[in-house]
C-alpha cells in the first residue's frame, strides 16, 4: 500500500516574470498554502519571496523554509 502523502507533485510557478516548475511532496504544497493564507498572500507570491532569499535548489529551500516556519510556532 502506497502512502499518497509522499507522492511528489510538480507545479508551475512564476518568479520574477519567469515560469519555472517546483517539485514538492503534497504535505509541503499544503503547508505553503497554509503559510501563504496566514500571511494574506498567494502561494506564488510566497515562493517568489522565498526565492529572492535562496541559495541553491528552490525545492530544498522551500522545504527548509516550511520546517523553520513550523518550528518557530
């Protein structure tokens, strides 16, 4: 039996006017949506904000951002 939470999902986002794809597991996409809603912004705007501060792989940066967000709560 497969745990669907671990299935990766690729989504297109626009960052600084350029389309790119981001691959994350469903719980991370759900978390990004929750964080964006709490900050009254779109998921795309949140990803763009995180991208401006990133160094390295965007998917990894998003996972670390989400971890830090929830650890700080």
